């Protein structure tokens, strides 16, 4: 008999037993909300790989990179209207995580002094963690506000700025904050897809990073890509990749190609993008409705905006709730949720913000999200009882 892998808060031999005393995990950004779409399209998205297929390190005439997959990625961005790819180079990686440091490395190689790596708060913690982990002589992570205080917006030092749009954790569409001939920017567009945000216009930056995990939900395949304008930066990133892993897995590239073909064949992306947008919009409405009844908690505000993809004014559908504990005594919102509601979020300090904030993931499975709603309803109803 196969072994069941149970969803959170379920157990037993067939995963049918609900664990009533369970703690809800709303920390992880594991994008399982798209699982029902892929279950409906399981036949079209399946991949069968013969034993002889793609045994070599290389593709013919193209080191490590499938030309067909690159072509379909360009087609995908044309359909989603979220990025300019014409005249740009594309680099593949093991998810966007690998490409983030590859980009820092590639940009710092062309700088005359060790680069200051920065991100405006609140920011995705991996930028700092990864930069500090590799402990390179070519770059170091520094505090964004300190750099601004020292230089103003026109920076005169070799600097690399991470800009995330929509931002993780608060969903804000962000732009560069630092300028000057010695400033380079890495634009992390992991969530810049029609199911998470209105696409205002195609992104047209020098270095843009995307990931399959947030596009289709296939985080476990570990596939991402960078769109690069400068040939030297592109070649530096390829050098990083060749030394790090001798190229992205051919099996992963084949699966990514199959998934993108399904997206493009399904009414030019409207099937998956519309499914994803409706799912995230419903989740945002439900969680907003709960917190609208609270005196002690406040969610971020995200306005409606025109979407260049769908050609309509759209409601918010962010990947995360950025929650603030309003009472003065509730300085650790993560702890409040853990103790009073059995909810695990991600601390505000993880994003270089106050711990009065906590991030709650809205992209997990339907079971996980419904459990989160149940625990939040109980938490808010306790306000009246107290």
C-alpha cells in the first residue's frame, strides 16, 4: 500500500483524521494554491522521459540552455505583458534563489571596489542571508537607511540594490530608490504575474529575475530565469552557473517547457492566470473581511489598479498578508498569533521590520488556507468576549 503524505493538521492511515489541537503553518510561501488547476490538466502537463533522452551536459550549439524553452519563455512574457525580452539574454538557474547571488556576483565583477548590497525595508530576507553566507570579498550587505543617510539617493559608491515588485512581504509595487553611475539594480519579479498583481506595464529593466515556483506553483522543480540586457553581465552569470552546477538540469528544463506550453495553449494563458487570480482574490477578500471586524489587527492596504494583461481595473490579489498588531502592548505579533491562535507566521524582523508586523502566507493549499481562516475567526471573536 502506498504511504499517504497528509496535509497539515490531518493524520491517520488515509489522512482522514483531523488533528483538532493542530498549529496552522502560515509561514511558508509554498505556492500550492494552483494545485487544483494542475489536477484538472494532469494529462496535458505530464512528462515522460525515456532513459536515453538528454544524457549530455550540453544542448547542441547552446551550452546548458534549451533553445526551445528560451523561445517559449519569451512567448510567455509577450502573452502576460509583464516583461520586455526583445534584444535581451536569458540565463537559467535552480530557482530564482540561485540567480539572486549569481546576479550579485556578475554585477560586482565589473566594479572597481567591493559592492554595497542593499534592499529597502521590509525586504525578502534571503537577499541579506545569502550575501552574508557567501562572505565574498567582492560584496557585502549593508543597511539601506545608513547608505541613504551617508549619500542621499544619488550614491557615489559601488552599490547593488535589490528591488522586489510586488514586494515580499507587503505586495507593494516598488521601484529603485538609489541612483548614480555606480549603482546597479537587480529587479526581483517573482510575483509580477497576473494572478498576484495588476500588470501596470511590461517591466523593462537591465536585470530581471523570474521563477517557475510563483508562476505555475512548481516550487519543487527548482527552475528560474534572469533576463539580462548587458552582454558582459550575462557572460558573468553564465560563468557563475558553469562553476556552481554545470548548468540547470535537463529534466527540469523539459518539465518547465511542458508546463509553459500548457499555460500558453490554454487560451493564451487566460486559463491559469484567471484561475490563479480568482483564487487569490477570493482569499484576499475573505481575510480582509475577518480583519475588518478587528480592533487589534490591521492589514496592508492595496488599491485597485488597471491591469495591462486583462485590460480591466482589478482588485488586489497579493500572495501575503502583512499584518500589524495595533495595541501598544502587542510588540511581538508573531508571538501573539502563536500563543492565542496557534498560527505560525513569519516575524517582521525577518524582513528588517518591527516585530509588531507578521507575514501570513496566502498561497498554500486550500486545506491550509481554510484552517488559517478558522483560527483567525476564533482569534477575532475572542476580542469581543474579552
